């Protein structure tokens, strides 16, 4: 274990730890004493028909989902729904390289796949809460990968699915981009093959990683339209140092690498021998595929190809110049569009059932 | 000086060295004994009215311009035009960090700006060849930066201008991307602040730099449409190792950094106190602005904003999924489009003069 005060309920709000037990991993190996960190909002109704699952994205935790997406009057309204935000393995809340004890700590933390997260989440949902159907699974980026995995792996359980700014099968281009993020961290001599004592020793690599996020995470129009200044940053250096680096620097490098490895390999066609069309044909959920118009990771063209393979699905493009990081919620118009689409989706009766109480 | 057999006429074809003398630099300092490497094709006519200038891009030399753009029946036809391909300072042919003697060698090589290149080229064109008007200045990427600089600095000399896949004033987004390229190289411990003995010592950094080019240089659709396989590469790793890394690895890191610094700061509004509209209003050349539709460095949106500020100009978008690296000529349809646009441009009478003999 390495110490890191960032991953605390002081920084990320209250969460419960659910004990999954020993999680046998798809890539081989076992994550012993696996714990999922879950933050819940609202109340599960007697029929258990108002449950929404929200998996988290790379570097994100339940806190940003709460701050940006959940609230009274919003689509994800805790007055109507029981919302479980599950922090993905490696996120820093719940089992992660930085908090796993010897001998599976840090660089020895096993390789985890999206499917492992979803099986652990399935155990949480069914065994802890006794929920058999989810009114909605919704997530952005790696949260979209988990959403797709849910809809393909447990098609009868997912009534509605909303993958935002992400794909069911990661693309070669995105795999390569993520590899450059990994390289930025691992090439830092302070990384020491993952055996650094404190994240600060990897400060330079984390800053390079943050800078690459600044290039690919937003969009050319974000910069051209002066969004950087609108968000309160007076220069590129100010933006990189105080926004992007300020965001990533407190995080644990091995945690980020755990998530990056998983992100690169997200692929629901693992269920069907590599046949993506067959995998997506399994989906029973009413699905809204929601790319961001200017996303440089998961452009609408890549998402639309997948959407066409999902029965009864709709492509709902979120119009924003904030690129992939429109997920951060800094473009309120985009967040408004997202809310309207999610309300539409939740308003659709599925299998004779409405989503709310 | 450091040895590097890559920068030879064996690899890059014959070129002449023109002695500029001592070039006082815009950033301060002097490049002593500055030499420009120029490869020419065709014959200057008696009226000296058929001269075309082609400045080079980041990492490119006169060889790729010859191979991809110049030929009988092409727009740049040596049977009709006298074509001067001038290798930019830092390209490795002509004055560059790797071949400049002590004490201005390697990390001590002075900072050069686009304007310095263009002033040196002006001396070559006027003093060596006695040319007073250029029928066309055309270049891609950093070649576009030099093209804009020519058209703004010497408006009466440039009859036609064709900046391809580049901007007159570099954007914040592109500055930041280029900085990540710089970081990839300078973060390699083998770089040793620029005092490595041989480029091989910076092998890891050059590979990271090549991988980042693979991400941003092409486009998401390039990968989605299987262009990588169509070009003969069987996997991402094969592509990165044998195409991108194979291309960049023989180059000198200090040379690349010299060009990157210049690229980041390309800006014709330096002539007009930062007023880009005023700078572009100086242009007298008939100008075709030619972005590539899928370019992630210089997207059509950024180029179109500048084009609107140039009197009588036209926006001619090159349609290709090859992104910025459509410049490499691997998409023959795109190269065909470019040729047609350049023929259109050369066919337009300017100031009562036609471009050909």
C-alpha cells in the first residue's frame, strides 16, 4: 500500500464499501478481498423498480457524478430513483493498487477488465440490494464501456442503457492514444516500475499525462472559442498547471494505469468470439447512444457505427465544443441536453413498465 | 556537431547549399555561416516568370516533396516551372543543430523563427537566382506557415499562395500538442539536455514522439476504415514500430526540437502588433487555403477563419481520412484533389500574367 490522502471521504463524499470476496479475474489471477465503493442517492421502492446504476469513468469517482448529474429535478432525481454510483476497481475508492496490501500492492495489482467490474457490480446489485432489474444503466467514457458490458452480459436485467461518450469495443485509435498516456507516466524515472513510495515522485510524468489530456480531452474549437479563458484561465500554462495538472496530480499513478489498461481493452465482442454485431444484438435495453459532437476519443462516427447494431436504439449526439471532457459539466448547455435525453429515455415504457415509482 | 548519416544526399537526393552568411535572428542571436539546402527542378525561363518556391514541413525534406508532389503532368511540372524546394533551417539539410560546429552546436543552436527562414529564402531567391516574383509559393504544415509568412512579408513578390494543412497564426491547441511532442523527447534521460552523442541515446523518447504522431497525425476514421492494414501494417504495434518509429527514429532530436519551437510560434500577426486581420489583409497573392478535412492539428474550422480574412481567397478543403498526414501522399485521391486545385490556381492570371512559360 502507498499512502494517498486524496482517496478519502473528505474529498469524495460518503461511500459504502461492499465486500465482493475473492474476485476471479478474466485475465487470470484473483483480486482477494475485493471491495466496491458505492455511493447511493434516493430510496429503493418496494417493487425495486426504480434502481439506476452509474459506473464511473477514468480518474472520476462517485463525487463528480453526484455534483454534475444527480439532483432534484434532474433526470437522475433522488426523489424518484434509487441511484447507485459504483466506483470502478482501480478508481482509488474501493480496491485499487494504492490501497491493496502486500503482496498484491502497487505494481503487483492484477490486471482487471471491464467484465470483472461488471460481475462485481452484479453481485452488489443482486445480493446486497436484491435488485433484479435496473431501470437504467448510464455512464460516460469508461462508464459507457461498463454500461455496454452490462447490457450485453445481463440483457434481461437492463431496461434502459445510456452509454455517453464511449464505445462498446474500443477502437485502435483510442487504444493508441491511451498508450501514450500510459507512456507519459511509465517513462518517468520516478515511477520506478510502479514501486514509487509516493505519487509525488511521478510528478513530471503525471504532468505530461495531464498535458496530453488537455490536447485530446477538449477540442480545437474549445480553444478557438476562448473556452479556456471563459473557465477562468489566463494562459495555456495556467490552464495546464492549475486545471489539468491540478486535477490529475493528486492521483495515484498505479491506479490510473490500472484503469488505462482496462479502458484500452473494453470490448463486448469478447462474449461472442469477436463478433461485435452478435454481441450488440444481445442487448434488450432501450438504448440511447450519446457521443459528444467534438469528442476526439470517441467521435460520433465511431459511436454511430455501434448504435446501428443495437435494436431500437437511438443516436442522440450531444452538441458541445468541450470535446470528451464535456463530461466534466463545464458546458451547462451540454449537461442540459444530456438531462433532456435521459428524461426522454426514462419516460419510455419498457416491457410494460415505467421507470419511476 | 553530432554524426548522423541520415542527413545525406544518398537518403535525400542531390541538393545545393546556398551560403546565406550570418543570419541575424528575430529572437536575438546570429546563425553564423547559415546555409540553406535547396533542390531545384526544371529551368528558370528568360522572363524569370515561372518560379515556384516550396518550403518544407516538420521532419520533411526536399525528397518527399519531389517524390509526392513534383512530376511531369503534375501541377508542379518541371517541364513548365522552375521549382525550388528549400529545406527549412533545422531540417537536417542545411544549417541545423546536428551539423553546426562548436560552440553553437546541438543544445546551443539558437532559436529560429519562421520569419528567419523566409528572410534567408528571400536572399536565395533574389540574390542567387535574381527572381523578383514567384508564380507560386506552396507548402504543407510548417511549409504553410512559411507560405503565409512569404505572402505577408513580401506581398508584392508572391503572385499565388497555397498554404496546405497549416495556419498563418498557430493555435493554442496546436501549440499545446506540439509541446507534448517536445516533452516526449526532452523527458528521455538519454536526451541529456540536448548533449547526447548520438540520436540512438534518445531512442525511447523518439519512439514516444512517433506514437503521439500516430495518434494525432492521422484520424479516427483512418483507423476505423482500415487504412493501416491497407498500407501494409498488420497490427498497431507493427504500424508504430515500422512506419511511425521507422520514419522518425533516424532523425536528430535537436533538429526536431529546433523545428518544433519554430512551429509552435508561427504567427504572421507579429508584423502587425498581433492584429491577424491586418496581417492577412496585406496579402496580394491569389490564395487557395487548403486544409485536410480530417486534420486534427489544423482542422478546416481553424483554417477557414483565416481564409475569410484574405482578399479574393478560396477555401479548398482536401477530402481525406488520412488527417494531417494526408501530406505524406498515401491517399492518392487526396493528392489528386491537391493537384487539381493547384492547377486551378496556377491557371488564374494574376496582375495580367499567366504562371507558365
